[in-house]
C-alpha cells in the first residue's frame, strides 16, 4: 500500500512527462512519506530528467533510508546491551 505522498509523487511524475509505467514503479518503491517526499523534491526541482538519473536517485534515497534504519536498530540494540551490562554489574 502506497502512502498519500507516493500518490502525489506519481501524479507529479505524470505531469512532468515521465512514462506512466515508470512513474508507477518509482512511486511504488517510494512507499513511505520519507522516501516519497525526497523524490518529490528531486522531481520538482527541474525539468524532465533521464530515466536512468531518476532510477539512480531512487536507489540513493533507498540506501539513505536503509542506513538510517540500520543506525536506529543498532542504537536500540546497544542501549539494550548497556542495560544488560549495568544490571549484571549491580
């Protein structure tokens, strides 16, 4: 299920002149508000860009999202380990 922002991205891409199937794939991959907002900003800044550039930007946004997610997971795990060590030493 796409977010509302993904639907906005889809419509924006169609208005800018991107092929419908390409816009559908990109908006389906940008399925959270965070990723869709970043892609909306990218698409909205300039005219029609080559499809390869848009796909590269999509992959970069997904990579950033994954890195941020992994950072939060690691921080949470480290917090749990710290609590465990603290409880053992008390």
